[in-house]
């Protein structure tokens, strides 16, 4: 039985606290040191197998060399404010910079601005295009910086030089900031108010920090053997910090309650890990299941990001059921030391007077009215989700003043908005074609057909590979990469049918378009798997099919509110400025547009956000239902059990939710738009789940269902292994005997 195993583990850790503590600290220090010495390689695998963009990329790589790979091209954008770049002094400075860049390692070709398509009509904006070969693509930022430094001669001549690499927004490195510190400080303040003692408040903080250190160390070292996305560390920190503190908080709260009831220290630890530890294991399991389901999204970046982020959850669970009991065993009754005045719980009784318990009784007395009102409120919160704008997020939404944003603005000004997202049209030829002037008629016709597509502003001169079996044409759309119409141009070019040519379209816009299409196809599968597996896990935890299905559906409701908030803030632009987003160049026409501007949300974000949110929201459901079921098995009164369960978990779950919300809100300060989207979505979903869902919707539905909540057919009860987290008599002295418990759940 799982509770027996956890009880034994908790008791052992409490008796051998020093050894357990030393092992975890050594693991954290050792792994951190290893990542410092060996580095933490990252590489976003943005390939999408069996898509047109991937076929174009493969043809480009095999036929034209690595210099034409995404990431193999870097551009230095030049801007001369005082005069044209063609003036002799400026031209000499540009040529000197070109010569310096050409001498750098891995540079195979450098094109100066004085070529067709290399300089704007104003003659003040130009491009130095650098093609690389044999470089480390995982160190794109460092390579770009070296190229930029080599362009110093133009800066001495009064010319602005801004680097712009060809990586996608997903490739941009997310730099660390103060958000982790802010999140930890906010969590500490909540814990101080929840427990009233400094020692107790520090236990969840210390546990979470050790968990994150170990998790990030493992993730960093994994980068040497697998492709680890750049977002993995920040996602692991965000999720790991939240769940790590929460899981330790739940165990600590139960332990202090048992100590207050006079239970000896080691016995209290054993009971705590057997009861609340089991709930932690199941709650963590739901998060990992949800993240693992991203493997079905058909997008390698999401698949890898999902299971690697799950590593932080694994260590959060492991530290909760081992490191927390070790600390509790070492501290004994000193867990309540350093008490702070005027904060902390006023009473320690198991069912102390609680506003949540009163709310539970009030809701249980009028379930239909509460249910109707809650549905209306949640519907209103979710309604804006219909306006959710999915698209691609380009560098036009980067922070003002950053090189990426400045380069984007200069290129859009000089060459048009579509220049920031060129389409790479690759035609596979049925027969070899000679590279002649004028070009082969087949190549000329293909160039003309591409130029005739609506939305194509410019078509560059075709380039043949050495074998003459493939032709590459760069097409500049009229629209910015984040504009939905750019994706329509991609689809239109792909409809070109020309005998003797197999047309494929690659590039950033094409890749993001294919990613969005693939994820749209797979989203129903991901949602279905997450819901079914989570419901199955809840069935194992509570042996109640109705509760398991209802809990999974409830989580979908809170997700609707989260997506509604995202639509309000980003798609409708009512809070884009508040979360630190800067308006793109096109949004500067009026005061209203600058204050309220829409921001597209990358197509892969909703499905990933769904997986993360579904798992996190299930945490509170598990802890609440555990308490309600234990109360029900004591006396068999469903409505009373709902009120008691809500009252006994109200303070701890509210504290846990406040911590989680504080952590996620703190991460909104990150400059990366993806992190901002996750911060807003996660914070809103947890807030809604911990208040409206837990305080009104769950009690109302459980009151209406009555004994059906815990009904389980006898044949199903015999099939389910004995893993329930709520049916352990050792946790509560007045627990119903096994015969009475089976009677309570056998009939609806």
C-alpha cells in the first residue's frame, strides 16, 4: 500500500535527518558546480518533421551549404543619420568593416551593402550579410556579438551598426532577472503570515531552492547529450519554485497540526508523509502527466520542453517526501521557534473557526443558486477567449532599445515590414539546369510565378545549387512576420504548380505557420490524453469515478478563465502596456494605439499553457478532495464533509495559491514575451481555481451529487489497486473502519 511505503520513508528520513539533508545539499552543490565547470549547452530544435518548411530546409542545407541554414546567416544593419552610405568616407569605413568580418573564423561569405537589394532607396540604411559555416549554432548570440564587434570601423565613422541574426524568437536566449528573488521574497512573506514563525516559514523556501538547484543542474548537464531548449531553465524555475514551496507547505501544515494535537515528533512526521505525502505524489503525478502529453503535439520543441520541465516537478515531489521530513525530524518542536507577533493562525484545532468552513456550509445550503451564479461568472471570465489572437511573435515586440528591436525597426523602415520575415522558396528540379545568364526558362517561369502571388512585394535573383538540381528564390512579403496575412502568402506560394519543379517554402514565417497547423491538428489529442490520464490518476487516488471525471472537467473551466485573461491583456491589448510590452513600430500612430495594442500569441503557447495549467490546477483539487473524503469516511454526511474539508484546507491552500500567484506575477517582469504570457495565464488560472472554483463550484456540485460523489461499483473497486490517499486509518483516530468505509461508497 502506498501510504505504508510513504509512512516508512517519512519515518526513516526523520530518524536519519542529517544524512538526508547532507545528501540533498551535496547533490545541489555538486550539480551546480558541474554546470559551472562544464557549461549548460542549449539548442532549440525547431525542426518539424514531415512539413513543407522542413523539406525546404533540408533542400537548402543539402543543396546550398550550411551558410544558407537558419542560424547560418547574420546581418549587420547599418544606419547613417547624417548622410548616405554611398559617401566616400562612409563607404571606406563599411569596406574596412567587411574586410575585418571576413577574417573571422567560420565566415565563408560577406556581402557588402553596395549590391542589389543591399541598400535602401534612402541610401541611409544598408545590410552587411554574413554567411557562416562550421560554427556552433548553440552559441548564436556569442557569434553574432563577435561579428558586431568586427564592425567597429563603421561606428567610428558615425554609422549605427546593429546585429540581426536569423534565429526565430524561440531561439532568443531568456536572460535571468530579479523575478526569482521577488518570487521567493513574496513567498516568504505569505509563509510568515500563514505559520507565524520564521523557522517554519523557511522550511518550504529552503526545500524549494534545493529542489530547483538539483533540477537545474540535471537539466543543464542533459544539454550535453540532448537538445535542451533555452526556455527550459526558466520554465523549470517558474514551475519548480511554485510547486516546490506548495508541496512542502502542505506537509508542514499537517505536521504542525499533529504536533499541536500532542503526537510525538517522529510519529507526526510518519503520519504526515503517509497522508499529505500521498496527496503530494498524486498531485505531482498529474503535473507530470500533463507535461508528458506534450510529446503528442508533433512539435519537437514542445516535446522536449515538456519532459525537461517535468524534471523540476519530479525533484519537487522527491524533496517534499524526503528532505521535508528530514528537516522536521531534526527540528522537532523547534519548528515553531522564532514566533512573530500578530501573524500566524490564532488557533490550532483541527477544525478551527474558518471562513472557508462557513462558506462551505453556506454553499451547501443553496447549491443550485451558487452553481448558476458561478457558471455565469466563469462564463463572463472565459468569454474574451473567443478573441484570442494566435500568430507569430516577431522582434517588433521586443523591448525598445534592444538590438533585436532596433534591427527590426531599421529593416522595416528601409526595406518594408516583410523584409524581417523573408520566404525562402526552394524548387527541386526534375532535371539539372545550367547556371546561365539569362537564367534557364524553367527558373525564369518559377521566379515570375512567385512574384505574381498576392502579397509578395519583391523577389530576389534565383540561385542554383552546384548540381543544378535545386533553385533558391528569396521572396519578400508585404507583411510583417507577425501579420496573419504573411502566413496566407506562404500558403499561396505553396499552391504553385509548375511541371518539372517541386516547390517548397521555408523560412521563419513558413516554419511558424507549419508549427501552428501541426499543433492545431494535435491539440484535441493532447487535451484528450491529459484529461483521461488525469481522471484515471484521480480514480486511483480516491476510488470514485464521478469525482475523478468531475475534477478533470472543473480544471477545464479554470482554463477558460485563464485564456480569457490572455485575450484581454494581449489580444485586445487592455493590459499589454501594464505587463511591460512595448508597442511595435506600427502601433505608434496615436495615443490610443500606443496605450492599447494587441500582441499575437504564438500558436504553440495555448497547448503548452493548457498542459501546465491543468497539472497545477489539479494540485489543489487533490488536496481538497483528500480532506473532504477523509471527513466523509468519518461520519458519512456529504454536505458536512464538504464544509469540513473546505475549512480544514482553506488556510493552507489559500496560502499555497497566494505563493503560486506571487511567483508567476513576479515572472511577468521578464523581458521575454513568452514568459509574460505564461506569467499572466498561470497567475489568473491559479487565482480563479483557488477562489471561485474551490470556494463555490466544487462545494456546490459536491452538495448536489451527494453520496454519488464517492460511489464506486464493486467490480471497479476490486480492479483498482490499493493506492487511495484518503483511506488510511492511521492518519485520523476517528477514521471509519474498513467495513463502514466500503458501505459508504458501495451504493450511490
